């Protein structure tokens, strides 16, 4: 019932954020705040892989609830204000829909946010973007 953080490569330039079934919004925002603290404290650029592929749904039920939309918006705003690239694996439709709405308002807001289908694809995108070797 959590969101766990790990370094994804030996160089410690990519953080892996994994969702477990039953995750909560509080756990998500706690993890994102930790990522933000790490990226702000470093002089080099740190990327993040947000793996939602095993999260199986959203907290408190409906993908289409106002709360889900607002939380997805909040998550993407945190991503947009970040210092490094983020690859989101297995994002649900609401998160993708909210991101499209962001792009209409501010074309540059999510320039460094990538929606991908697998961890391997996320590693490839971030490795190329950060110019570091692919990790684990």
C-alpha cells in the first residue's frame, strides 16, 4: 500500500518510483516531495521514472471523479516545476487527459514529462535525455 523510491542506476541520476496496489495520494505526494528535495539539493540533473503500471487504479475509486482529476493535476504541476525529466510508465487515462489540458494552456509546462509503456522504454528515454548509461 505504498509508493517506494529507489535509485535506478549506479550513477544515482535516475530515481525509480514504484506504486504498489492500494497506494494512496498521500504516499504519492510524499514520494514526489522526496524526489523534489533530492533534485533541488543536487547540482547535476536527476531524472525520475514513475512506474504506475502495477498501481491498478486510483485511490478512492473512480478514474473520473473530481478528486482524481484534481490530484492528477497536482501531480503534473509538481512534475512541470521539477528540475529533471520524468518518464511516467502505465499512466491512466485521467493523467494523460489532464496532461493534454496542461499542454493547451502552457506548451512548455510538460516538455520534460514522457508517457511510456514500459520501464525499459523509460530507461531509454531518460538515458538519452540525461546522457547516462542505462541502469539495472
